């Protein structure tokens, strides 16, 4: 762990591993979705340590944030963000309850999943970390990285946390 984060502050490794296993079972051979979730989780872990928040919320939400994609593609033929937000929370809730998460934590995690493509709906630190972590992974797919001025403008516009802005600048500029 880096920054002010200690092992005691984050969700135990065993829970992280169980969530990843659930995600892998759910997505099967869809390595693109599984690897994306793992990348988002790694950034969320890093941002949690640098920015604070609740590791009992941040890590599970980062792993499950895109769980609605599979149903969205089957049901609507689209992986659009609003379909992910619509379908993801119920799938996540089932997984969280199966793993023994309490109702309060499950609800917050599901709320983050419900709005993870809709900044401004939730203003918690936990949401900001998930939103920023997802953008840290997705930025390369959203903008021409050769246009440094455009990349810089997007970094300054989309990220909530200072740490995410700094990570994005180092990675993409």
C-alpha cells in the first residue's frame, strides 16, 4: 500500500479475491471485462490510499462497477453507460449478499454502480474514487493521446481527485 493507507484500512485480501472470483465466474471467458475491472480496482486501491474513503465500499464497487454490461448487451444490444447503470446494481446486490456484505454497505456499493457513468448524482468520496479510477483506465479509449492539449483539458475537466489528475498527467502526458 502507498500513501496513508494501511492494510487494516482496506477490505481483507480474502474478500477481494472472492469478489474477483465472482466476477470471473460471472463474465466467464470475457477477459476484456475482467481485466478492465482489475485495472479499475488497482487504481481504486491506490486512490483510496491517497485520498481516503471507505475501503469496504471502494474496493467492491471498483470490482463490480461494470457488472451490468453483460445483461445490457443481452437485453439492449448495447453496453452504453445508462444501460450498465440500470442493470448492474441488482446483479451486484446478489453477489454482495451471497458473500455476506451487510445491507448498508451493499446499498452504497449499488448506488455507486447505478451512477458510475453519471457524475453529479452522488458526491461521496467513495464515488469520486470509483469514477476517477474508471476514467484512469478508459481515458486512452476516449481521446487521441497524441493531442496533448486535449488530453490535458480532459484531465482537468473529468477527474474529481487531485491524485487521479496527477496519475493521469504522469501516465498520459
